[in-house]
């Protein structure tokens, strides 16, 4: 009886975790869906007009949209504590969560680097560079999808379809293999991207202090800095808490942390995971507040001008066709 009471005292409140996930995913669902569909529409329609990291922004919006589309199933599970959608769907939605997280990290870094390089070398961006961004995005998706495979593979789905997500038990691969896996995820999934984003931010801030900058250069540098710092802010808010709690959560679940700290860690980790999910509706804020093209496309005047231009263009086309036929 002592061991049962100890487990109850040390473990996290399951009802709290279920309600936390259900509420968070419900809050994210609508703004995440609208924001990312809108982003894809704007960036696809005006892709040839802008040079500043638009390929990476499109991929970031796709990554966010994939996660948002899986949220209704997650909400259903955490409200009902039952999974009637089959083993494959459970593992796929579970896998999609981590693919979204690390794809988002990858493309936030790419946006920061591309924006920084465009600032330093503005005349080197050509259509060939745009294709290079496409190749980088494609390679990034492959690396992220392969790297995230251990997340579902290290879960046991033998609960007759009743359990999914955080309730799936972990495969025991030994303490050494577990530490190597966690270290790899932390180093390449968080520390390296953080260093790159901080470096881009620092170099952009230093370029603002250069005395020979013209007014145009200064304005362009401020825009670049705003985008890079916003990427850094979203990165830190969404992904820093998760990657700080991830190794602690692993140690707590392995029984390597005293009971007095275990419950705090096991309670904080779901909160950190919810913050990581918030990037799906925070990323569109990057597009709106840091990209003039995005803000302009959504203004009523610009939409009205676009419609008028399209109508005028159609009239001119019909007029020319008539003249040719005559």
C-alpha cells in the first residue's frame, strides 16, 4: 500500500493533463487553421513578387497546417480517453506532432538565415537561389521525417485501441541508448538551431551600427532584424521550455529523480508540450507583422486594386482579341 500511495503522490494528475491538452488544442484549432490557410494563399499567389524567404514560409505554413488538421482527433481523445480510430492513425498523429515541431524549428532557422543573407548580399538572390531554397526545403523534410521516426517506434501500441499519445508506454532501450537519443535530439533539434538564430540576430544588429548605411539600407536592415527577432522569439517561447523539460521528463519517468521533484517535472512537461503546439498559430503572426507583402495583400484596398486590375486585364485581352480577329 505504501508503494501505491508513493506512486500517487509522485505522479502527475491525469485529469489535469487531459484537460490541459483538450483546452490548448481547442484554442489553437481555429486560428491555426485560418492563419495558415490564409498564409498559403497569400504566399502562393504572390510568390514571384517577393524574394525574402517565401519558400521557407510556405513550408512552415504547410508544417503547421498538417498539425492543425490532426488536432480534432487529439481533442476527441483527451475528452473521451478512448481511441477508436485504429493503431495506424494513432501512431501517425503522434508522429505528426514531432514532425511539425522539428520542421517548424528547421524552417524558422532557414527564414532567419535567408533573411540575413538577403540583407548582406542583396544582389545575389536570383531564380537559381529560389530553386536552391526549394532543394533545401525538400532535404529538410526528409531529414526531419527520418529523425522523428524514433518517437513513434519507441512507443508500445498494444492497448487494444484504448490508449494513444502520451498514454502509450515507452519501449525500454536501456539507459545508455536513451541518453544518446535524448542528447542527439537536444543538440541537433534545439541547441544548434538556437546558436544559428542568435548569430543571425547578432550580425543583423551589428550591421545596423555601421556608419555608412543609407536611409534605404537602414530601413531594410530594420525589417530584416524585426523578422529575425520575431523568429527567435517564437522559437524561444514555443520550443525552449519543451527542450529544457524533455531530458528531465525522461529521467523522471526512468525513476532517476527524487519523488519531491518528479511530480513538478511531470506536470511541467505537458505544459511545455502545449507551448510547442502554440507555434501553429504564432507562426502566421511572423508573416503578418514582419512581411510587408503579407500585410499589404490582406488590406482591403490592395484586394480591391487586385480585383480591378484583373478585370481591366481581362477587358484589354478581349479588346486585343477582337482587333486581331478584325
